C-alpha cells in the first residue's frame, strides 16, 4: 500500500511537471508573439532638460535643444538634435562670447532586450554635428612674457561672424518609459572635431553643440538629461 502511494505520488509529480513545462512554453510563445506584434513605432519628440537648468543657474550660459528619433526597425532609430547656445567665456586674460545654432543627425541602436510591454533602451549611437556661430571678443590682455610687469589690457570689441564647425559624436545613454509613451533619458556624448573655421589671431573657445574646446586635442564631451514623448503611429 505504501509502495502504491509512493508510485502514485511520482506519477502525479511527473504529470504536473509536464503540464507546467507546456504552460511555460505556451506563455513564452505568447510573449514572443507579443514582442513581434506589439512593438510601438512612431516619432519621439522631447527637450534636453540640462540646458534650461544650466540657463537658470549659470549666468554665462543660455541654451535650448529639441530631441527627436524615429524607429525604423526593431532595434534601430534615426535620430536628430537641434538647438541654440550662447556661452560667455570670462577668463583672467580674456572676455569673449559665442552664440549660434547647431544640428546633429545620426542613428541609435537599442542594445536592451525588452520584456513584453516594455519600451526601455540602452542606446549606442553615432551623430554628425554641424554648427554655425559668431564669436565676439570684448576684452583681452596682451601677454608681455615678463611676470614682473602686467600685460596691457585692451578693451575693444572684435566680432567674427559666419563661423562653422563639423564633428563626429558617439552617444551612450539610457531611455526609460516612466509613464505610457513618456520617457526620461540620460546620455554621454564623446565628440571628435573634424573641421572648423578659425578666426584670425583667435581660437574658438566654445562651439554650440560641441561645447568647450581645448588647445591640446580635437576631442570634446557632452552630457544631456531629457524628457520626451512618443507619438505612436503603428505597431509591428
């Protein structure tokens, strides 16, 4: 009798395991189907929040940027950013300002494998950046080469108009859907300047969209924190 009960228990456990396995396979199949048919495709529009925040806390900066992307395949998006910047450079021996606009065009790849119903992204992207801007020098100090005698301070305005710059930008970021179709994003950009108009006897200290430059290399960096909304067009 004891052997019968033990045998019955194992047979029941075997059937339960088989039934559970079939149920899991059916659930996985349903999820796979949902992944294929319920992915949202559309236009996502937003703004870079870091620029308005910096505008409020930094009196030497004013900027605004619009972000957009459009999904073309399961993992690939075409993307663009359009913005304006004004930055004042106040140094011990120089006072100047830069203002202009920029556009960045490229594509993003979503490296994150979403669960059913999720639209989050780990973004790896590439951009081509182009900026047009003006530089204005309002004061500078003539270097004498001798620390004993201070340099001559020149207070006169010199303007350089119609300047431009080009660069390539690598993007690494995260996008999280906090509410239905509403996303928060954070990204880091690594930039490599490939061409620029250099004013006579002066260097570009700031390039809108590229940010601060330096004398040692053509590389730069940027950071953004944005909010965007997806306008769904169809599901696939």
